[in-house]
């Protein structure tokens, strides 16, 4: 017999937790729509190649975390570990570059084979945005402002810090890479095994290693800013100036590099100290070389994504359910009228609960339990007069209302 339990690292989302997650996505969607973003839905799986090429084959995601399988036709497919790759693939395959800039957002499940712990799941939800075709720093400012406004609307702006850094253009990155490798080679014996391996393939990743021994070495590593060329310095200064104009508080974090290979210039994270080691709730950056790398031409790109579950965990108040009207029938002769009344009220947009069974006492108890604000009581007397008794369940008052005027009375 099949095991009746969740796969490790996956969760059923319902009740208050689902309402909070939905609120996060609703507020995010509304916020980014004010910036002209439109929703896109791409498939949950893609050819493995799409992720392997997009994310760089030395990233943690590609080397360790992907759910990859062969389908019955022998194709290697992967459940999406993040949203950008699929959106970039779609941008290219649908020929969207005819109409730049293109501003897209998505929300949906992502899959990563990670060690499950608080804030780290194997299936989780991301909300993300991507903007194509704007190489100027205004895009970076707007993307960060948009993220900040979103968290402000969730009431989390006091809880969250905007951290920002610049990786510069390719010339600056190459320059920093050699300075960093030279430094790390002097301390190679102190590095963790994983970082020793990364030294050749992806030394930048060592900067955000969580291993204690690496952190001590990284503490004194050369600073990225010192390797930025003039163009990159100016670009970063423009981004920071824009944030200053908008009075968005930020902190420059010289160790922020992000895990993926494709970032250039601005990288940023919104972090909190309330979720332990899983403190990053939103992360993003500019990826000017990515579309070209994927074969779509020289088109600038920038985006961010947030973890919906991590953000939901920070919301302390419950999201209240809409209060219903309770339709209460007394006796069999009231049944058809009650059925019809509930149907008509629902058609008009009212949320209506019926108790389905029981005497008046039971039905009134159920109405209270459903947090109904009013009860529409239908007995044989009411029906013969074409009225209902409408009881206000908050103050206990009641009155007779003609059935034809019920909707007005309840609104
Ligand atoms: P981390 O450093 O925590 O592993 P990451 O750099 O892998 O994060 P991104 O790929 O940038 O994360 O994804 C963006 C956001 O998605 C993260 O900031 C986080 O909020 C969320 N996220 C990432 N991985 C998970 C996961 N396994 N479970 C829940 N949320 C996640
Ligand atoms: Mg990760």
C-alpha cells in the first residue's frame, strides 16, 4: 500500500497558512502591476538544458539541487528550480524582443533537492519579476523600489533590510576574480573542502559560503569595489543615487555575490534576522549577458524573486475570511425557499452558509461558528407573508424584510 504521507520537504498548504501565502502573492501582483508588469505562466518542467545553460554548471542548483528525470520518450527534463530560466526561454522562443521593454511577473512552485529545515523546502513557491531591454540604472532603481514597496505593503519594511552590491561589468568581474583567487590561494589550507573545489570553477561563490572556516578568510578578502572599472563605478553610483532620491534605505554589502553565474552590475537581497539562517526573503540582480548566452541576442535583463513561504512566516496577523450570511430554514416547507434564497444571494455575490441539517438551535450555532454577520431565517410564517426574519448576529436585533428587498438589507 502506498504511504499516505507527504514527500519529505513538501507541505500541504491550507487554512490560515494558505490565506497568508495568497495575500503575499496578491499584494505582490498588485504592486508590480502598478509598474506595468504583466503575468506570464511558463511550464513547471523544461528541457534540462534550459536550466543547465541558464544557471551555469557550477551553481549549487545545477550541481546538487535539480529534480531531473527521463520521460518516456527518453528526453531529459527538469522540474524548474527557479523562474528566470523558463521566462528567458519563453522570451526568446516567443520572439518577445520585438516589443521592448518587456516586463513580466510569475508565481508558482519551484523544486529543489535541499535539506529540509525551517524556511527551506523541496517544493516552495516563488513570486518573481523580469524586465528585458532596459540597460540603464533606472531599471535597477525601479526594481528595488518595487520590491521595497511590496514589502512595505505587507507591513514588513521595518523587519527587512535592503542589501546591495555591484559585480560590475565583465572586465571588472575578471579583474576581481584574479585578485580574489590570488588572495584565496594564500589561504588555501584553511578553506573548506567545498571551497577548495570552487577555487578554480567558481571562486566568487566562496564569498557567500556559510562555513565558519571560510568566513574567517573571506572577512579579510579584497573588496569587490576596488576592482570595479570607471564605467561600473558610475553605474553603481547612479543606482545608489536613485535609491537616495526615493529615500529607500539600503546597506552596501561587499560580500553579496549571489549564487548564480549570470549576474552583472547590481545584485541585491532583502533580508531579515527573524528566520535564522534562512534570512533572505527576496533576491535579484541584473543579468545583462544571459539572453545572449541563451541565443536571444544582446538584450539587457534584470529581475528578482521572493520566497512566498518565507514571507508568509513573517506575517503575524491572520488574514480574516469574508463573513458570510447564514440562511436558516425552519421545517421542510421552508426548504425550497431557503435553497432558492441562498442561490440568489450567492448569484448576487454574497457569501452564504447553510447548515445543511439540524434544528434551529443547531443551525444558529453553526451560523455563529461560521462567523456569520446576519442570519436570514425562513419558517412557514415568513414564507406565507413573502418575508424573512433577518437577525443581526452581532447585536441580536431582528426585523422582517420582504424577500424582494433582502439583498439591499444585507449589503
Ligand atoms: P538560499 O541562500 O536561502 O539558499 P537562494 O540564493 O538559493 O537562497 P534564490 O535562488 O535567490 O535563493 O531564490 C529566491 C528566494 O526564494 C530566496 O530568497 C528564498 O526566499 C526562496 N527560496 C529559495 N530556496 C528555497 C527553499 N528551498 N525553500 C523555500 N524558499 C526558498
Ligand atoms: Mg539555495
